[in-house]
């Protein structure tokens, strides 16, 4: 819950429930829109655009995890499975039945959602650690067994296969280059964020939050907790399926290796760093978890191979392999430090900064 | 009175603190100035160096921290040592090679962004790649970008220029190698060794099964080919047993294989999980023979698996680090010079593979440069001019022939065996000469 800036008074519900309540916020959102649709693609260069695609993929992937863990209190460690279901559904429908991409995208989402409901069923009976184990089972049963052994064999292409260039088309528009993938990514991220934000402020969202805060209390208040938990699994799986179906366009290939247990854990890391129970947190977490490794890579490269530093300290290149481990270690340390010093994630800082300016100069 | 003294004392101390604070501030400012000066100077110098036109940029994607880092670390060292060697000896016709080496931890998304970094930011002329999953995933992209890509994955899927014109490999492709290994076992062990005499004379079909990470494109790449070869040779083919690349315990898989009664097992993972499998097979008395990919067969296998590895058969991509081969002196010298911290006795065949990889890349770049086309299509064409090229012989590699219609670098499969705790070469099969009518149809899978 944020504060309104000093001097802004609402006189009706319409104003009170508006998405963007002041002109300043409107301006900010328009700038954001221009930045994402015009400035970044025009000036950032292909490398940064491809990094942005990974950020977008991480946001889409983590959206469902945020919903389950952050808003419904159902801890999941198997979300990569639903990404895989979406990715394979979309790819195989395109390659086998030659369906247009937008249809396969939606079908990928729906299949991911239904598959997620199947593994959400135990949530009707079990909670906490037991549910974590059930969702981990989703990971191994889906990716290691169903997809690797059976689904990926459809069409006889083997366990991993590429998507021929020109397969992904939206009407007359072929999604092939990084730039085209970028526009698709931004659009999907905006749409999914809007859907999620709208759901969260509806009856459904309030039911999820009630279940998260205290499921017994929620049930006594008349919330059908089984229905809403399964709905949360469906929506989370739907977003996961969309993320998977998006990722195949970026990669032009699909393999079970992309959806390993490590990625499920990574997504939980994304929301922990970004902030559990915050939509902004999903975005901040995805940015952090993607940009920091890239930045560290850059730093290590400069230190070990840039002539200036190498001439200054000739032993540096010998430490290259050590530095590579340092990168992984530094990343682990960053997560640990975050949990200790910033347990509410990056979004909490953002909230504080925003409120500081909103309340300025009368912050007390 | 005491209170006053305290107050006075407190005040006095506060004054000192304030002064110290000012001193600290000054030190901080000075430090920042020095750091800033260094940064500016560094950027200026690097900018000056960056203007050096006599430079060829080469990207290298390595796994030194991920699932295949057991073999990836030493290859990364080899790549860097070899690049230094070629730079010390004139580079690419006088142009210095600038190596951009990054670890991607065997994570496909990171491989994708790193590749794009190579392409758009570092602007390299070619890439030395690593795993099968990422190379095959990137294949459509690199072909669209016209970026020559020499990978440590020798997947047969990457060898058909009709599908993957810009992918190259620097060893016998996985499929040919796997076919060679099973053929060698069938001809030299099954038909000759007394161990199998009873079964052989009964006319029983040998039972064959694969121990592989079934989710890994690397491990599954040659499976279709090896099963095809097994069927052709008259094996009974069993199910695949899933061994993750990071497996430490494989008893349940071995017990399942035992109930099938496997006679020959193919191990398609890297050294670490293969040695875990061999140890469990030994402990549980599987009684089968083992053949394995060259990524599992190295100096570390007997160290990790001990007696369980004795007699196992594997494929050899090039000379083992401490073997005798013509280039041994320079390989050793550069290993000692550039990586003195890594004991020589711990270095493996992977480092020599790094040399082979860089040597082949350097040759292609030299040829492209001579033709005046040191760019993607030029390097691709240069690779495709290689006919029985001898350059890799000094590292224990094969004669290289790459044509515009076939990127399989050689058809000669070299087979080794662990004897007295050491992998040693025992034979060679020329698969093209042995199966001339099949050879062409094996391209690209």
C-alpha cells in the first residue's frame, strides 16, 4: 500500500480505484512505455536487447511463482515443469499441426495451467514442506519422465530439437530476430502483468491473499479454499506455459535441459530477492538475477584480459579460472546478504523511495 | 561533579571524533580520486589498445562451474594456453588473437546471452563453443548470423552442412565414434575373448543397453546411431537407464540393468557420473563390459573409479596429456608457464583437446585471412578447403577433411582401454572404409 502525494484528495471511488492516480504517475508510465517500445530497441544494441529478452522470460516465468508463493502462500519448487509443458505444447503444435503461433501460445498456457492443477491437487490436503515435496515431484515427473521420454519423441526429432526459421509467425509478421522477439516479450510481459494486477485486486485476489494469511480463517469467512488454491495453480501454470511458449521463440530450439530443477529454484530466488508478495518484486528480482551475472562477467573479463590491468598486475589472467568461481560465489553471497539485510526484497526499497517522495516534505 | 567531568570528557572526545571524521573524509576523497584516475587511465589505455587493427577477436564459451565442469575446466586452460602459444608465434598471419573466454555454467540461457554478447558487443569473428544443448539450440541463430562455430560438442546433428552450415567439430562425431566403439567391442571382444565364449557358442545375441542422462542432448545425441549399429550387428537392445550428469549413486539403474542381463553398456555422460556408474556396476557384480564416449574416458576415470574402470573401453579424441606426442613439449611448457598453480600430473586429455580446438580454428582463420576474407563466410569456406590436413597429428588427432557437403572431420575412430590403471590406445577403425555403403547415409544424425 503506497501513500498518495501531499495535496491529492479523492472525491469518488472511481478516482480511488484508478490504476494511475496522478498526472505524475501517468507521465511516468508514458515514459516507461516510450522507453520499452522505442528507446531500448532503438539505442540499446542487440546484445542488451537479448539480455532484455532473458529478463522478460524470467519475469514471465517468475510471475506464476510469485502468485503461488507470494499471494497464495503455496510454496512451489517445480515451476520449470509448467514452463516445459507450455514450451513443448506450443512447439509441437506448430511443428506437427502447423497451427499459428498465437493459438499455440494460448494453448500452451492452458495446457500448462491444467497440468499445474493436477499437481496442485495435493494442496487440498497438504501444506508447507509436504506441498514443497509434491511440487518437486511435478518437476521430476513432468520433465525427466513425461517430456524427456515421451513428449519430446513426438515427431521423431529426438530429445532436443530446433525450430526452423520462419516457423513462428503472428499473422503476416515473422518472429525471428532478437528485436522481433523483444517486442513480443514486452507485449507479453505488459499483458501478463496487467492480468495479474487486475486479478489481485478482484474477489479472486482477495481470496488468495486471505488463504495466504490464514487459510483456516479464510475458510471460516466463507472462502472456498480448495477452489481458490486450484485456481491459483491454474493461473500460475498458465503464466508458466506462456513463458515457456515465449522462450521457444527466443531460442528457436527446445530441450528438457532448459527446464531443469535448477531453474525452478532460480525462480524462487528471483521472487525472494525482488520481494515476496509484490508484482514489482517479480520485475526487480528478474532484473537483478539476470543483470548481475552479466555485469560480473563483464567485470571479470576486464580484470583478467584488459591490457591495462594485465600490464599492471600480470598475475591477473592466471586467476581467470578462480575468478569464474568467484562470480558464482559472489552471487550466492548476494542472495544470502539480501535475505539478511533486505528480507523484504528490492520492492520494499522501491516502496520506501516512492513514499519518501510522495510524502515530501512532510514525511513525518 | 562527576557528571560535569563526564560531560567535559564527553565533549572532549566528541571533538576528537569530529576531527577523525574529517580526516576519514579526506582519505575517502583522496582514495576516490585515485580510483577514478585509475579507471579513467584504464579506459583510455584500453581504448588505445582497442584501436589496434591488427587483432582478431575469438570468442570461447566454457563450462568451468556447471554440470560438465569435470571435463570443462581443463579444456578452458588448454584453450587459453594454446591461444597464448599462437600469439607468441605470430598469431593469425601477424594479427594478434584476442580471446574472449566466458564461463556459462552449462546453463543454456546464459550460453544464449553470451553468444549474443560475442556477436554484438565483443564482435568476434568466430566462436569456440561447448555443450550439445547450447550448440544445437544456437545452431539456427549462428547460421542466420553466419558465425562459424567450432564446438566441443561433436554431435552428429551438427555435421550436415545442409542443416547446419556454420557448425564445425574438432573430433570424430559422436555418432561415428559410438558406432565405432560398439563395432570394435563386437569384433574384438565378443567374437574373440574367452569371457563370452559360452554365450557366443550358444548363439545368444549380446544384450546391449545405454547408461545416459536421458534429458541431456549431449548424452542422447549418438543414441539413435549406436542403437542402429547395434541392431545391424545383431544385438538385443534393452531400455535406456537414466544417469544424471551429476549422479553419485546409480545402484537402482544398475540393478535394473542386471535384471535385464546386460552384456555391454554404453556410457554417454562425462567422467564424473560414468565413474559413479562403473563403481556401482563393479560393486553389484553387473558382469557386463563397458564402452564409453570420449568425454568419459580420460586420466581421471581410473583415479575416480579405481579397479572398476579396469578393462573398460573408451574413445580417444586426441593424445592423453602425459602420453608421447610430437607437440608434447610446447603443451607442457605453456601449461607450466601460464598455469603454474595447476600440478602437471593433474592435467588431462581435455587440455590437449583445447589445443586441438584452437589449432583447427587458427588454421581456418589463417586460410581465411590469406584469402582476404577473415569473416564468417570466409572462415566457413576456409574450413571447407581442408583435405587430409595434418596439423592435428602432432596432438594425436586425425587427418582433417571437411567439405562443403560433409562436416564430419574424420572417419577414423580411435579406441582405448584402461589397462593397469591407465587409459591406453588399443585400436583404430576407419568407419568409412569398413561400411562404405552406409557412410553417406549416416551424415547428420
